[in-house]
């Protein structure tokens, strides 16, 4: 066992430090918040009786440092009366009590992570420490057999994790019918701050800072809780940046040069043609007339980036073409807002049904990355073996 603190900020209940007791066999931990470190004695006596009743064993030895609240006073007298050996480590030899030292470091890192993720103030550190300790008892640890949790060793049953929620999130707690006014609100807004051992209920803290323990809670896990009733979505006008502080939008870049692609006999080649303003007259003279039949066009067509070339008649003419007429020429442009450009729409909420459909999606790179990840995983597991397909056999689809 060991204690940690005092912290520079007190909790709402004036707690300044915490004390941790770790069972070496099960790795089960108990954490108690303390107003003063002299409260360790009462906290230990409560846990000692509970653990001995659950495990059927008796405490034999306790490892601790030389802190007076641990090895002096009433706690020392109690341990001697029970015949419990006290292993007091040498001064500053923290490695001799390394297991609890490391666990306290885990608790400290854990509660700082919860505070940083939720954005809550340092006054919530006590609730965060208790939550980290609660979760550590419910997850597997390397000191136990595979998939075994400290809770399972101590309580002889697997923990129920269905009640776990995002710590520090916004929640709405039911007001019992005996307490709420007729026609008044039936729930109040609060912040989820922790759990209770042996209870499938939650500790919450309302906007006035008062703690409540309730089983009927609706969680909004996507929104962090705040003591102020104002929500992030109702940002005041004073917090909005002024027009002078906004970044200046970049000047429009010149349209890239048009690209000419010829598809004669399936052999495509591209030539980059830079079009200058002085060629406007020649460009208009050589442009396609709306009434010109597309069947008379040569095996390549170049559309310049001007809307005047895509009149309604030309668009209708393009729509009337059969699909087998397109392989003889290619229509390209560097401008994506032409009326002829009709992008295919996809329902991104629905997974593609084939590789070709996935590659046609606008998020094709994401699907391709997932494919490579899966292939790499299969190769690492040696799920398949490279071989040569016999000449008289066909590969099956997968």
C-alpha cells in the first residue's frame, strides 16, 4: 500500500490525497480519497475485513514505505495485534515497493488523461482516480492467466461491463416522481463522474456541483459535460473571431492547361497544350459548332475551358450518343463544373458490393488501404500459400 498527495486542488468534498491498497495475488486494487493522510487507518480496516470475507484468506504481510501514516500510530498497532508482518522499505528505495508505485503512476496518468479528454477542471481529479481504479479491476492484466481480470479473482465472477460509459460526458438524470413538481422537468442535466462497486448505477454531478447516485440516467456520450448550463453549440458572439483575424482567402489559381488525349487503335497518348489569351480568336474559330454532327468529329476532341462551347444543343447531342460511340474519341477538361460533367452519386452509408464499385467510390483510397491491411494480416498469419494454378484449372471467386 501507498499514499499519493496532497494535490494542489481539493475535490468538492475537500479531499487532498488518495491511498491505494493492492492485493498481490489478484492485482485487485482499492483506492480511497483522503481529507488527511491520518485517515488511512479507518480506510484500511474497512478494506481488510471486506477482502478477507471475499477471498476466505487472511492478510499475512504488507509492503509499505516509511510514511508515518502507514507504519506508525493506530495502523501499526492494529497490524501488530493481527500478527500481520510489516515490510517497510528503505528510504527512497522505491523499487522495493515497485508494484504499488507503478500502479499509482498508472492511476495518476489515467486521471490526467480523463481530465484532458473531458475538459473538466482539476477539482474532478478524485472522481477520475476512482474511475481509473474501477476500470483497472475490470480489465485483464499480464500478472494473471490469459483473459483473467482482478475482479474475477476477487469476486469469483466475470465483471459486467455493460454499464461502462464515457467518463465526464453530459447526462440527464431522472427526478423521482416524489420529488419533481407537477408539470415541472422530469430530468436534470449533470456530468457523469463515476461508478460504485457492486452497483449497476452511476455517480453524477449536477450543474450546481451536487453529487447524486442514480440508476435512471440518459447519457450523451458525444458531448462533454460542463458545470455551466451553456453548451458549446451556443457560442457567444464575443468568442467569434473578427473579420480582421480571419485568414485571407487565397487568390484563384490559373486554370491548368488543357490536355489532349487521342485514342486511336486503343493506344492513348497525351500532349499538354498551354492555351494563352492571344489564342482566343483562333480557339473560337476552331471550336465545335452546336449544330455540327459529332459523327464528323475526328478521333480526338479538345474542349477548352469556356462555357460557350457547351451549349444546350451540344449537351443534348452528347446525350443522344450511344455508349459504343465513345471509344473512338475522348472528351477531357480541367474544369469540373461543366454541365456535361455528371458525377455518379454513391450512398457512402452502404458498403460497396464489389472491388470495382469500391474503386469507383470517392473514398476509394480508404477502401484500398483497408484491403492492403487485410492482406498484410493474412500474410503475417500465413493463411495462404503462393502457388501456381494448373493449366486445366480455374481460380474460384472469393
